[in-house]
C-alpha cells in the first residue's frame, strides 16, 4: 500500500491541472466528475490505507520517497511522504470531508459561470493541505503551507466582481503572511541550530541539542506559534477569518473544517517536542487559546450574519485546541479537531442551503419559520448546533470538549483561570448555538423560501450529521467508560497527558460543565424564544447596545489595527512618495522622454529627409576613413 501514497495528493492535483487547462472546453457534468471524483477516489484510497494502518503494529509509519528535490550546500529536501497516526487523522478528515463538500458543491455551484475555476481551486486547496500534513520535511510542509494560503486567497475572492470580496481575500492573504514570515524565520533558526529540516530528525535532535527553557528554543517555538496563529486565526491575527465568509459556502466549510485554519493545529502538534522544551511557549499557547475562545465566543453571540456566527465560532473552537495543546493535552486537542471537523462542515453546508433557498439572504433575523419548510436542513443543522454546544452524552462535541475542560484544570500546564475561561466559553457556545437554531428555524417566516436544496446537497448533510453524533463515541471519559480508541492511536506519536497530583474527582468538573452548557441552552431559549422583557430592556439601553456593537465589530480589532498600523504606514508612504530614489528613476525617464522628442524630429515621414540622412551618414563614414 505504501507505493500508492502519492496518489492521495496527486489525484486532486491532476484534477486541478485538467480543469485549469481544459475546463472551458468541458461540460458541467464532466467538470463535476473530475473535480469531485478525484477527491472521492483520494478519500477511498485513504480509507483503505487507514484500515490497513489500524491493523498494523503500534508505531507503524508509512513512507514513500518520490524524488530528490534539491541539494544546496548542507540543505537537502526530498519530495517524500510520511504517514503516522497523527498525519493519518488529518488526511482522513481532509479527504473524507473534502469529498462530501465537493459532492455538495456539484449542485450548489451548478449555475455559476466559473464552474471549472471553482473546482480547480478547490482541488488545488485539498492537494496543498494534503502535502502539508504528509510532508516528512519542513521544506515540503512549507510548500503546502503557502499553497493553502494561495488557495484561500483564490477562493475567498472567488466572486471578485464585488469589491468587498477581493478586499477580504487580500486581507486574509496579508494577515496570514505575518505569521508565515515568522514561521520561515523559525525554520531558518532550526536549520542553523540542527542542520536539518527533516521532521523526525528535528524531533530527536532537539532534546539532545537544546536545554529546556533556553532562549533559542523558546524563540523558535514562538516563531512557529506565530505561524500557527496566523493560519488558525487566533489572537491577535484573527481578524481575517470573519471577512473570509465572502467566499461561497462550500469554501467556508472547507476552510473551517478540513483545511487552512487547522494547519496551525497540525504544525504545533507535529513540532510538539520543540514546544515541550519551552515552558514559556506552552504557556503562551494556552493563554492565547483561552483568551481567543472567550473573545470570539462573545462576538459570535451578537452577530446577525449566519456565516459570521459560524466564523467566530470556528475561531473559538480552534482556541480550545490551542488551549489543550498549551497545557500538554495533545490527544484532547486532536480529538476536538476530529469532532469539530464534522459538525462545523455540517453547519456551514446547512447554512449555505438556507442562504441559497432564501435568495442569498444572510441576516438571521430575516429568516425564521423554516423548520417545516426545510425539515432535513433543520434536523441536520440542529444536530450540528447541538454538537457545537456540547450537548451531554449525545453529541461528539461533548466528548472532545469535556476532555479539554478537564485538562485545562488537571493537566501539568493547567490552571484554574484557563479552566474558568474555557468554562465561560462553553456557556457562550451553548447560548449562541441555541440562538442560531431558534432565530433561523423557529418563529415567524420573514422571507419566502425559493427552490429547496436538491438531494445531492442533502446527502452530505445526513452523513455529517451521523458523524456529528457518533464521532465522539470512540473516546469516552475514563471515569465513565474505558473506551480510548482515539487517544491510543494519537499517543503513538504525541506525548501522554501528564496530570497534576491530588486532583478532585473528574465527575465534579463534568457535572459543572454539563450544568453550564444546559444553562447556556436555557438562556438562549428564554431570551430568543420566549422573548423575555429583559431583551426589550437591553435593546432600549444605550450602554448595552454600545457593548453589543463593540462585540459585533470583533472587539474593534480592525479599527485598532487601522489606527496603529495602516494609517501611519499610508502617511509614511505619502511622505516618501517622491524620495531620492524615485527622483533618480524619474530623472532617467525624463531624459529618455527628451531624447525621444529630439530624435522623433527626424522621423517625419518624408522620403527625401531619409535619403539625405543616409547620404550624410555615408559621407561621414568615408571622410573618417580618409582622415584615419
């Protein structure tokens, strides 16, 4: 099976090449077959590979060397692939969920004029993400890393005729470039210190070369963390993701569930040895995750655009993953990535169906009353929202989030403040999940639905709804059932979570989490279904509305960056617009313009002038020969 590893990323790449070069000559059915079919076959190969991998002895690693890429000085890089338990989880999510999103897109994008360009970009997106997680060296990983950045730019600005869309694409590209720059500096430092960018060698040599807590390893870890923060939209580089909702809904599902924002989680977990050697970097990772999950959750509570609610929700849920990694709960972070992928893809695809049915309406307060008109969408969306809210013992989201809440207190890097922020985030998540269901699907209908989604759009929703429930059953809390199929695989690659001594009973924290989540659901029900007087008073309060608008604008980070960075930069560029360097090149251009005017006098179109010029030239040459 190892000899076929290359087919997993190669098939989407071939689909991209065919559609980008010949897409305008192909029928829509053929385009859909190539675009969705290539990813579906890649998913099928991954499933077969996964079954064989699970039957292999613990610690099995599949590798395949395709060719030697380059050798310059002491730096060498191969185009080689490596699959272990960690990368296999990511590959399964990327291909399986990517295939469902592509199938959904066949109908969703059917009437778009750039049908081939859409599937070509989606295929390249999947290929780049697969290269990122399958790479056995950081050079190839960085190629995939930049590839997903490029594809996100292409897909966020897919409908580029609208100025807001291409501005959102530019914003995503520029902000993530900040983290990418920090990351590449970190790779330079790794090579300088260790002389290799081969990932297994880095993980082995790091413990031998660096002292725990040394300045160099801390700097490297923080630089890599910066790269992860940019791609995964964590504080303070989170502002690009809500605006990225300008892209089509399948693009949003792919970015949030299987690609792009999960790249940062993979990078940090893959380079876990470097982070474990830096307690400061681990602590910073945990704090950033905890603060991000709380702040993004607060913004999600007040959004009116259905996709922006889900966008802030993704920022918050990725924050849980960063928190878990920061406290040393590596398997819990990856498990939450696993479950989150199913229910977040489900929510975005269901939201896309609602938007499409309501004539491209995004405002949730212009929806309502859809549960009877769109029963399949309603039930699947409710399952996804319940998983997001971590409905106890029913949904996959509960099993993964419960682990993180427990480890935020009990793990070696845990702290009561981190646990309190995570618990607050659980309440907020349950609240806005309930708000979303009630406002969109209950109450009075405010927009008359158009054509209902076709079967090809609803089948992926039903599959994702199933995994949004059953996906968590492979890993139960240890005090309830001794089922740990997921962590047993992950801990072949990542360290086992170390607990503090003398901890309270885990059941106490679980009951607190359950009560908080249920209270969040009840609060959403009381405020948005029963329409309590409290909501009316809040709407009439200037202070409350000021806070609401502050959160609606994402804590005004965009305005802060505009004041501190954008405007000063533009001011400096205006001052520096005519500096010495510009005058030098302007002077050269002016000289050429004057020479052009001078010599153009001789190009007046008169044949006699041309003949006279030739004769004068001949006489001049003969005279020089006679004199010399």
